[in-house]
């Protein structure tokens, strides 16, 4: 990769980190809400299992997306 291309990738990564961090800080969400990835805390045992399934599926989709993108 050329230095110019590497610089563009670094700039895009920095912009993503800054905008993502700003969105998180300005949204008013707690750290627990952010780690839940949009799923509310369950009251019943089934609700808690569904939350774990949701978080696992989001992590798996990130992994698959990273593999496809690479």
C-alpha cells in the first residue's frame, strides 16, 4: 500500500473512532446500555437468554463482516 493510501485509511479510522465516541458520549446512554447492543435487560429467565443470544449474534455478525471486508 502506498503511503498516500495508508494515510487515507488512517484518517478514515480516526474519523470513525471520533464520530463513534462522540455519538456514544452525546447519546446519554450508560455503559451497560451500550454493552447490551440495543436489547433491554430481561425480567424472566427466557428474556435473559434472549439477550445473551442477541449479543452473541451481533458479535458473530461483526466477525463475519470483518472476514468479508478483509
